[in-house]
C-alpha cells in the first residue's frame, strides 16, 4: 500500500491518503478515525477495510477519491516523534569521505523543522555555503521496539520512503557534532509515498539514485550498507525505545559533492531529484535564503 499526505485546498490542513489504481482515497473524507499519518501508523488495522469500502461504493468514490496530479503533497510525515540518521553507512561513501568504515553505527538526529514536501523550494541560508545532497532510504517504525533482536527488527517496521538528507558541510564539520549542518529548515524532503513493508520486501535490495539538474550523481544499492536496516533498528532499540512514526534515515551512498575533487556545491536554482527503487521520486529546487 502506498500512503501519502496532501494539503486540503479548502482548509489548508494536511490529510492522509492512499494511492490506488483509480486515484487517491482521501481518508478524512472517507471517515477514517485516524486522521493523521502518525495516527494511521499507530493504528493501521482498519485502513484496508476503509479503502475497500470507498472503492466498492460509487457514491463514496465520487466524494472521497482525488486525482493525484491535482494534489499538492506534504511531507509523508509531518510530526514524527524522532528523526534518527545514520552516518557513513555505505562502504563506498565512507571511502570517498576519507573516513574509516564504521564498526558501530554513527547516529545523529534532525528536528521536525527540517521536513520538506515534494516540489517544495529549499531555502539555502547565507550562514553556510557548502550545500550537498544525500539520497537515503528512510525507515518508518510501526511497532514499539525496545531491545529487539536483529531477527525481530523488521517486524517493527511499518514502511519505507525516499529521503534527501540535505547537508551544509561547512556547518556540519565546524564541530564534532553534525547537528547544525543537518537540521536547517526544510533540509529533509520526505516522500512522496510511504510504502508499507509488505510491498517493499527485502530492504537490502533497493536501488538509490540522485540527479542534479538532470545529471546522475548517485547510483547505488542498499546492498552496500555497512549496517542493514534490521541491524540498525536492533542497535538503536538497545539504547532507547523506538515508537510508531519514528523515522530512521539509513545513510547515503557514494557520489555526494563532499567526495568530489572539484566541489561545486548546490546553489539557488539547482534541481535535485532523489529516488529509492519502488518508493517514488522526490524533487526539490534550491532557493535563496528568502525562498526565491
């Protein structure tokens, strides 16, 4: 199942929907009790029945199904409890960064101010200059996880989505803590879909690609991860509790600007598209500090 968030044109509120072969089922219009993506993730049992009911009733289809092309999408999650990121989690990315391959997962975080929607302009503030892209597989937790084994870990995953872990490298490297360069406003585009785990299958067999102004910059596969999704979920859960709706960005492969000999950083007007196989493309245009 592919879920998404869109902005209701009348109220301006964010609504969850499900993409189907005939359009997007507006779950709020359909009377679903869970009216946010975070609530759906925590209590998903009625979701298939709601969609089936709408699609099976011609009157409900007219009232509740929207054309995807007419929708303005929001980030696929707007209020996750935690955004956890994993650094240097692809072997070839660690090598291009001139850093050793980690023996323990490198964790840092982003805040919710960093969330951005598909097609949303990304402001590049004047406080930094070295702006970079990072295509990533994002994992969304579906069941509380505390002290879970690697073998149990994937059973706690609700689904997966495409993410762009945008980074200001000069701010990131200013101190030993990466947070400042990672959580600038709108520096985590997330979407367009949240695809349920049953449709994704093995998360270690997914392609990752990134284009800048149409030029392919990153082209890799989650098979190159140092720590698998299951290992990451298990490791984090040994230290603190993962709750439904928490997001884990699992790292980026090689091909970022940081690893290039001739570093031409992102600037206003650049168009960045990231894609994880089966999860959809996510495109954003970089803008000036004022969003223009």
